């Protein structure tokens, strides 16, 4: 039976901090790009409530999301919801409301939190599994930000649902909010500049990026500059590896920065030639989109959502078990051509317009 929805509400139980990734960042972009109505139906956007009850007494994102949904949506009818987190989706499933879930986590929630080093309390792990399972199985559609993220979820031993138990919808790639920044650092035309940006964790693989550079430096006499940005538990390992490479190869310069404002990171993208990340786990990295938008050549580990960026043979994908073929491909590549190609691919597949087209398809399916 067709339902005539009076409104469509997007949810993310996160603070509005702009387009910085994750459920809150995507909700910010949904608001900015999709606007306030679709075919005459109002579109609403709901972040984490600023009320003291939700922020001071309830610290858990899941409990807070459930309470906020019950407080705001209990008596609404003829409403369709698009959820960017499983807490709000779970609550809407309990209320038997119509919703789609866009899943932004790096694999099942237990796997992601385990990879982040979280020690679970006795009852928390089964509770999170129940929340995830109910959120997935009751959704009208479940969407992932990349095909790799989708496969990562359903291939994981931590999954709470099999693919045949879930209505998997179209992949909804994320995008970024592009701004122009004033020049702060001059480009060094005498060196080929690599940039690696991400927290220094096992998942992000910044340590592996240095291993890739080692393999590259064995085979080139070009002057290379490698800028690494990030903080995390692998900081000492990354800095030590970078320093050792600099001492080992006279044509290699290692530059490390821990925390930089977003505008400076975008500036680094503008003055860099190649964006290099060797993730061990990746669903769909927004930092890669930022590099593409600034016409960088892209080198990524061949895992998860990284593969989705390679839509027109524009990305050099690295086998984590054997760097040599990717190094050979890089040495034989036309870097300027790759840089231009990645900007074209960004505009065609991952820009605001592409983002809007994908969500327009979703909204049309909802209203029709």
C-alpha cells in the first residue's frame, strides 16, 4: 500500500560540527545539499539535542538517541525517516516507523569498537548487537557509503545479519564541502610531494605508508617529500620509520605534523602531488575525496571502500602483501595525467551534484 508521507526527517545523534565526516558530517551535507523540500514534501534534519537531559545525564549515544526519538517522534504519523546511526534506527524500529538506515561504521559496530581498542562492559556487547540487528532487519532499506563497506559488513564474523535478511539499497557515496583557501605554503616544484592524512592507528595504516615509501625509494632517484599528518597510538612508530627513511635516502624528506586545522590540510592537498594511504580497514575515506577534489594522484591499499574510488582506473591500488607492482605502476605513470583524472572522477561521481542525484533517487523511491 502506498503511503503519503507528510514529511521526511533525517537523523544523526551527533553534534553539528560541519562536514567533518561520520554520521553528523553526512547529516550536515544532506541538509546543505538536499535543502528543505522534495517534490513539495518538507525535509527536516535533526542532530543531537542540546537539551541538558540528553547531554549531561545521558552520556551514551545509543541511550540518548533512543530517548530523543521517543521524545520527538512518538506521536508523529505519516513520516519517513532517514537515519545516519543505528541508535535512532533502533528506536524507530521499536516504534514501528518507516525508515532507511545509512550505515557509516567501519564494519559491524562490535568490530569497529574493538578495532578502536574499546574494552566492553559485561552487558554492553550483547546490547549493541541487539540494537544493530533490529536496526538493520526492520529498515525499509539499508545503504552503505561504498560497495567495499557493504562487503566488509556482510563478510565479517561480527555481523548480526546476513545479506538475505536485509533490504540492501543503492550505495550512497559521501561527498565533501569544497572551499577555496588562501595560499599559506608554497609548492616545492623541485620535489614530488606525497601527503598522508589520518589518525595514527592500526586501521588507518600510516605505518604501512612508510613501508610503501621505503619500497619506492629503493627504486627512484627523484626527490621525494612526504608529509604525514595525524595523532594516535602509532605516533612513535610512524615518526621513527619516517626519520629512518630520511637518514637512509638522501633524496627523501619526511615532514610530520600532529594536528592541523582543516583549512591547512586542504592547503596541503593543493600543494601535494600524490595522496597516499595504506588503510588496513576503510569504508569510504573522506580525506581521499578531499585529495581528489584538489587534483591529487591517489595511491590506496586495495581494501574495503578504497576500491570504490577506482571507477575509471584512476587510482593506484596496492596489494598489502606485495607493494612492488604498485610501485612499478607509479614509476611508469604520468603523474600529471593521474592528477587531472582524479579531479574529473571526483566531479563526475563524488561531487555535490552526484551526492544530490543519489539521494534524489532514494527520495523518489520513498515518495513513489
